[in-house]
C-alpha cells in the first residue's frame, strides 16, 4: 500500500463526502445500467469513465451499488482536477482509483 500525502487524503475525503451527500443508496437503484458501469462475465461490476480523451478503468466491484459509488467518487476527483498537464493524467487517474476504493470501503 502506498501512503497518501495529506493533500491527496483531503481530496479523497472531499470527493467521498460529496458523493455521500448525494445519497449512496440511490446511486445504483435504476433499472438500466448507470453511466460508467458494466457487468462482467464473472457477474462482478466494472466502473470506468472517460478522462483526457480516453476510457479509464477504475476497478471491479462485487455489487452494482459499489461500482456506481466508485464511479461517482472517481468522477468527483477528476472533475476537481483542472486541465491536466503532461504527466498529470496518470497521477490524477491513480488518485481517482484510490479514492474510489477508499469510498467503497467506508
């Protein structure tokens, strides 16, 4: 496990709080698949989103609700990152992944 610096930790906590505020339970209740969430042949749920012109993998989750929540947390992180400069895209994506998994575990 890599250690988070305080700034990363603040960004992650702010993203999780913003998504929780919008009600985690309603995130995956729709009948159609939510944006950024697909079901895998294994029956697990994958979250991904577009950022800097490419589809970015966030992770695979046990439940639809967790994948929806992870997508929203990752999206919140990436929305807060302004136009990425060279070399920042992967840093931002990795932070979004960390935040997504941290949010699902909370």
